[in-house]
């Protein structure tokens, strides 16, 4: 699933369409009145988290690329687009395998830009307050919560938790105030590292934890597990990533079977 920095790259690539009038609109997205789009100028192209937003005078289009969505500018794929916008000089903007929904045109009334990890309006105080309001939440879930860190995804989660040496099964409330602030700061910092590396086509080369097998700090195997309510893949080191609070020891279970049915150890 494309994360916030990838949507910023999309927004920047599409900047040339701002101010231009849509002359043709089509696609197979349900619930979109394509005829109503024709003749409308594009007021602004914006992004919030994983949402790409096309603002028009009477409505806005919200595009979410989901897991495998894609777009093409002045090109087409061998597939029917969810949304295709055409312009008077023959230019076109096509979206595939994505969700397209219409919204009221006043996007500022619908989005809190202060929690978008890529936004100029980012406010770490607001984000920290939202984080601390969920003391029982696992940090692996908090890092993916779009109402706390809009635009962050699974790569963010694995890389940032490794950076700050926190185990993904830690709870938010068990982190110290300093560690909570560090989590917020590093989520923002990693967003711009991600953007810079993505533009240079070297993002994967900089992964320290995500999909890696060996911890670069401890030189021992990473653990891999599907954790939290999202069950997204986590890659973590049990030596240098501390769990808050510490995991309780699981008592050994007694064998309730009759002695005659138990397997004796090999001699």
C-alpha cells in the first residue's frame, strides 16, 4: 500500500493539471457522476496521508490507491481505469485498481492536516496528545493508526520502532514521556527520509528492519510476526528493541494426561 511520501510524489507529478479544465471524464468507479466532472476546473491537487485529493469547485475526488493501485499521466495501461480525466490538449490522467469517492469541496473542513506526517501544518503537540489518549494501544497499531500518524504505513512502523529501540508489542501508556515524544519525532523524520530515498530510487537499500533477516546492531536474526489488530508483518530484534512493559513469563503447562499416555524421553 503506497504510504504518505508516495502520495506526495504523485501530487508533485500531477501539479501541471492544477488550474486546467476537465473536458472528459470516465471510468468504472461506482457512485461517481462522471458527467458532473466535465467542464470543471481543477482548483487544487492535495494529499492527506494516503489520500490523493482533486479539488473542484463543486466537489472533490478522493483517490486511495489501496494495496495495488497505480496511476498514469499521458499513458494508459491495458485495463479499464477507475478514473480517467482528459483535457483539451489531449493530456490525460488515469487511475487503476483504486478507490474513488466524491467529497464536499471544502477539504479543510474534513481533514486535520496537523496529523499528516508530510504536511506543512504538522503539529507534534496535537499528535502526541492523540497518541497519549490511547494508553492501552500497542505501538505497532499506533504507528499505523491514520488518526494519529496519517500517511504512515508498515514500512514506517518497522523502521521507526527499530530506530527508537521499541518492541512492537509495547503499549503506548507504558512508554516514558520521553520515548513517546521520540516516537512522534521519528515518525516525522522518517517521512522525509522515505521521500528523499524514494525519489532517488534507493528506499529499499536504506531499510534496516523491514523485510530484513539480521539485526544490523546485534547481528542476530530478526523475529518476524503478524502482530496487533492489523496483523501486519513486524520485523524486530528481541535484544535491542525493549518491550514496555516487559513480557510476562508464561508458566509451563502441566500435562494432565495419564502417566501411561505420556511420551517418555528417549534414553
